[in-house]
C-alpha cells in the first residue's frame, strides 16, 4: 500500500507543479568576522524554470523582514532602521539566481540554523511604484510562498 501511494505521488506531483515557477532557496551561515554575536547569511534564490520570476522586496533592508529562523531566541538583525521603505519588484531571469545577504543576532551558542523565507510572487505586469508594501502583500496573498531552507551548519 505504501508503495502504491508513493508511486501515485511520483506520477501526480509533476502535474501539480508544472508551470509553477518556485525558486529554490539556499543559504550559508557563518559567524560574523567582526561581531561573534552575529551570524552572516549569504542566501540565494535560484530560478531553475524557463520563465522569469518576479517578487516583492523593499528599498530598505531588502528581504530581511521576510526571513524567519527555526529558533525562537534568534531574530534577523536589522542594521538600518529606516523612516520609510518602498516596494521593489525584483526579477530573476530563467536559470539565474538572486543573491542577498542578511545578519542574525544569536542569543546563545548555536551550531546549526534553519531559515524560512516568505516570498510575495508578483506578475510580470505588476506595477509597484506609488503603492504601499502592505497593499501589495494583501493583493498577492494567494501568490505568497513560504520557502523552507535546509538546516545548515554555522561555519566559523
């Protein structure tokens, strides 16, 4: 029975995901060279599809506010506190990647970390100029993805 369910899954899954451009989320984590209470994240979104992917980012701090960790006692470290931030529409061309960096403040000694990125996918025709970020997030709620990264070892 288990084999039958697995076989059905293998046959149906490609049909369900066909045509959906979901980027792969990968990252490396290392102790910051200057401040050992910080973890530097070097992340990338990889578009392995044959179509461009568009998503929402912010002019101040990029995707920092969209990152979550698997530990309740560590949080993204926002380096710049802005009075205003504006929506940005980012494009990842087919078979390309978007690279971004972030920092996380750790409260205790950790050896591994897991990150989740909430990604608001946009359409190629979406205009973000003159709109509020919250307005765009609500409009594209049904296109919001939660990308779970693997748990990785924190390098020194």
